[in-house]
C-alpha cells in the first residue's frame, strides 16, 4: 500500500474510490435542490413553519459542506471548526423535523441540541489533527442519527413513513461509526480518498435525497390527516345541524298546526263578530301560512343539499296542474290570467313542479300591486339539439323602486330592495332554479320595456322528445 503525505494508508488501486471534492460539490448542490423542493411544496399554512425549518437545516448543511470543501483555501478554524458544527446542527434540525415536525420545543429536540453542543465543544477543544476532526464530527453525527432512529421506531404514534425513516437512520449509524474507527486508527482526514470515506459519502448523498423525499411525504401525510380530521368535524357539525333542524321544524310545524286549527275554529265561531276581529283572525292565518311556507322551503333546500330529494319523472298535463293553482284563495286573489294550450304537458315530478309554480306565483302575487293581474302563458320551444321544451312564462307588474338585481335574483337569501315589507327568507327563487336543474330544466329572469318582471321556466316536454331531453 502507498501512503499519502499525511501518513494515511491508501487502498489498492483496484478498489474504487471517489473524488471527494466532487462529492462535496454534489452534497452542496443536493442540499440546495432539497431546499427548492421543500419551498415548492408549501401546500398548507400549517406546514409553513416546518418547511422553513427544513430549508434552514439544508442551508446550514450546504454552508457547512461549502466551508469544508474550501479546506486549504480558508483558515482551518472556518473550514473545520465552523463547517462541521454547521453540518451537525443541520442534521439535528432535520432529524427533529422528521420525528416531530409540528413541535419544536420537545425533550427529543433538547437531546439533539445537547449532542450538537457537546460535539462542537469537543471539536473546538480537543480535535486538532484531520483524523481527530473526522472522529469527533462523525461520532456526533452517528449519535444524532441513532437518537432519531430510536425515537422514530419507539414512538407509538409514528406512521409507516416515519418508521421507515427511523430504520434508515439506524442503518446509517454503523457506516458512520466505521468511518470514525477508521479515521481514529489511521488518522485519515475528511478528504483522504479511502474506501470507507467513499462509502460514507455515497450513503450520505443518498440519505440527503431520501431525507428530503421523506420530509415532503411526511408533510403531505400530515396535511392529508389534517384534511380528513377537518372533514370529519364538518360531517359531525352537519349531522348535528340536521338533527337540530329536524327537531326545530317538527316543533314549529306542531305549534303552527295548533294555531291554524284554533284560528279556523274561532273564525267559524265568530262569523258574526265585528270586522276588525275577523281581520285579526285572518292575519293570524296568513302569518301561520307564511311560516309554514318558510319551513317547507328550508326543508326542501336541506334535502337538495344532502342529495336526498327523490325525483319521479312523469308526464304532467299543465291544464290539470294549473286548475288547482288558479283557484281563488280565501284572500280573494284570483288574479291569474292563464293561457295554457289543452295539450301542453311537461315531463317532471308533479310534487316538485307544484313547489316551483307555487313559489313563482306566490312571488308574483306578493311583489305586484294588489289590483294588478298576473300573466301566465305556456308555449313550446325546441332547443338547439331539436328536443322540445315546454316554457312557462309568469309576468307581473312591480314598482320601479322594487325591481330586484337581475344578477342576484336567484342567489340564496337575496331579497329585493323593498322585500323587507313582506315575510320571506330569500330561498324561494333559489329553490325553483335548483329544482328546475334537477329535472333537466332551467329558469330565466327578465325585465321588459314596460318595467314588468317575467320569469321563464322551461322543462322537457312530455313525449319521446321530452324523455330524450
């Protein structure tokens, strides 16, 4: 065997060794790439601090390897006594992040910090020769990885990814200890091209990539768990909300039923009472009817949002549908002007169709002048694909100051400028559009040249074309 100028033994030429300066350059570049990968991840706000600390760990390692690579060109105190502690600090910070990424203040991190400080003190106080520098720094790094590996494998809450990382930590420890023993016995320095040095740096470079990948995967795993927990909380909240809504609507329905029955009974008993008393009874009935409609709309919207609304499509003759809707109400509203062809029909769910038309007619009656008429006209219209649609137009006058915003008319909870004068929730038109879409139809809103509002509800016509549509 040949000897190098510092007395270290060289391995036979048939044993492959690496150009260690090239490896050190690769370690610097690898750490910079790892920093870029971690910064590019930045998936959630919760992972920002761990990512920043991981980038700091890689920056410390890259700086330390750069200083060591400049050995001979800069003072030894910078290359060895500053470079090695920077690398050890970077290793400890990285290990701590891979073990407990979300909690920096922990007993484990205190142990890692103690190992770094002890290693740095030994390096500054006792290490003078190249072999001693390698032995002290290598022992410290082996201790850091041993602590991390044992902590990961012993943790009950560690994931499979963390346990695999811990196993890699422990596999790296004996390789590093081999290097420590070799340098302590032969005096080989960091840049001496020996087989042990080459093996150590190959493993170190490989672990750099593995550690970076493990950190990114750990962040993703933690984000996924956080998202699952958030979704579970949201499901629990919605379940409680549904239970509360069911309880509330049941109690309100029961109370309103008593009010309506009592009011109707009193109305019959007091048929000969003064007009002001009868008017109060009628106001009670109107208020209870309005509250019942609000409850029904809320329940209907809740079923739609939970996707629990059944849809039974069938041919619905519109003459039969409007025969019920056009009957005069107890208030004497018979204000509908109907124009419905005898053969007009739609393919829809009859119950949902009644809900849509009742909401549209109720909206027209509520917001139009009391002495005005409500126009309701039915026509047929093919679409671009040739399918037939039945179009129901409902037109009513409205004061110019009460005209709603066309861009928000179907928005949930939106109410027009003067809607506060009437009981309502702003859900009716939003519900109509949702039910129309559910049955393959649509609804539009327009304001004509005379200042009247017109809703245009289109649904597939009954028959072969309607079914195809």
